[in-house]
């Protein structure tokens, strides 16, 4: 069943509050230690196909690519901004916080009503923690609006402007420290990369099965087409008369055979799968990227361009892009226990 899952655990992590999986301990983000790489190699094999251990030298073959993936993920997560203090007071002081939330009440509802934060502070193990860190993610929306603009002493009305809004805020997997949060993000991304590789291998298996089914069907049709005599075989061939001629069927069959020949035989299939896994882990940037976009924004979230008398702040946001299917702006935040209050109208 796991092989037909089409949404990675990482995407679920960024969309909904979930617990982290088993942590792969790493000595350093950019230069993972040998023990960490060895453990990660075994986790990759367990997660994709334990039979890969039958490939001679599988550890040696995977070690370099897995180390590269760990380094890329570590470097990427270390670039996620934060921790940013979030509170009603921070809304007044920090333009970054004002950019993420339209009002202090929206901020209070997002954090004060978060079941993740409530569970963290209610846990007896965290009874001495006065604050916690967590990953906050949100959808970034850019839309055109009509507004006013002050240029010199002149007020221009009905000016087309671009507004930046942040929607669907999620506060995920709080921890006692910034490091704990980032370690959890790294583990989740690594798990997502394993699932991405698993989906790729499953796709190859399905492709092979489809080609074999196609070959059997074409062989059956060709035999019916080439049947001689006036029996049932000839009648079936005549019923197929409006379809491709024998030459067309033979061409399709030859093409299916060529595609199957390019796939490994049963004796080489595990080595082939291992090579495919190496390709994926050797290029983790194809799976996940962190893009930074900077804007000059006023307090209404409007992009300010050119010379203007408006007050604006240059703000940068980090957007995590996963497998070309999802983008979420992410930052690590810090929230205090004494700020935990859920407004009645947010429940």
C-alpha cells in the first residue's frame, strides 16, 4: 500500500499538523558525520526496498549521494528565517509580523487557538518551558487591487497596485528550541525524499507491467490477424478489420519490445533500482528548493515601487517548493506561554 501513496509525508507535514517520524541523528548540517550517513543509508533502503541490500556494495554505492542529500537539506533548513518572536507586541514592533497577519486578532487566533501549541504547553514534560519554537507556514497570495498613491504632494486615485497577503497559516510541531524544530524539519524532508524515490521506483514497475500487458495484447491480436482458414480465428480477424493491419500491429509490438529491452532483466533489476535511487539522492535540489523573494511593502501589504512618500519596509520571505507541486512560505517562530489565549470569536 505504501508504494501507491502519491502525496509525500513532507507535503502533509506542511499542510497539516503531524508528528515527526523517527529522527536520523546528524553531527552537523552541512557535513554529516559517518555514523549519520550510515544510519541514513539504512533508512533509505528500509524505506524503498530492503532487497536492495542484496546488491553487492550497496552501502558504498549509496553513501556519497545520501551524504550529499543530507548536506543539501541541512543547508536549506538552516536558511529558513527565524526564530521570529510573535505576539501582539511584536505585531506593533516588527513589520515582518505585520506582513504575515492583517490584524493582531488574526495573529492571536492563529497561535492562541493552535492545538499544537496548546498540547505542547499542557504536556507535563514542558511544564518549565515559558516559550517554544515552531514552524509557521502560510500560502502567499499576490493580487491586483485599486488604491491610492502619494507621489510628492499629489494623491493619485484608482492606481493599480499589487497586494501581498498570507493565508491559511499553520503552526507545526512546536519544540523547546530552534534547533529541535529545525532538526525535525530536516528529518521530515529526508523522509519526503525517500517517499519521492519510492514513487519513482513504483512508477518504473508500473511502466514495465503496462508494457508487458501491451505486448501480450498485441501478440494475441497479431495471431488472430494472421490466422488462416474459415474458422472462428478468421471470423475474429475479420471483426478486427477496421483496426490496424498486421503491419501496424507488428510495428507497435516491435516498439513495445524495444522499450522492454531497455529495462533491466530480473537479474539486474535491483542494481537498476539502486542506480535510480542514487540519481534522486544525488540531486535533492530537484525535489525541494528554498526560494527567497523580497518586496518593499507598506503596512497595508501593498508593494511600493519607485520614488514615493509612502513609508515602506523591504521584507524578504522564504518559500519552500516541494516537487513542483506545492509552495509554502516558511519561518521559525517563537511564542510565549503567557500569550496563550484563544479569542472567543476564533473558536
